[in-house]
C-alpha cells in the first residue's frame, strides 16, 4: 500500500495527516505514539518502539541462555 501524505502547518509546527486506512494498517488510533525510524531502505513509520523491541530481544536471549539460573531464582 502506497499513500501520499501532505505536510501541513499546525501552529508553529508541521504535521502529517494520516488517513483512516493508514491508521488501520498501523493498528494505531488518535492519541497513540508512533515512531519514525531510518534504515538503509529508507524511513519507516511504526507503532512499535524500536528501542523497546531491542531490549525485549536481549531479555529473551538472556532468558534462553540462563534458563536454569532463572528457574532456581524463581523458587
């Protein structure tokens, strides 16, 4: 899905208006936080926090590697 967005002025700021369809694709709604991230392929708009995603991946790796230690600590 490709969508053209227009930059508009709101007060002293610039804004991009997202259509209902774009919000639905992002699974986002008014008031949610979305993230604009840059990658080698270009810019990406996502409802997921890339920093949190990295932290969760690291936590999952630690839990896999230290499963036995975590079982003992959970007792």
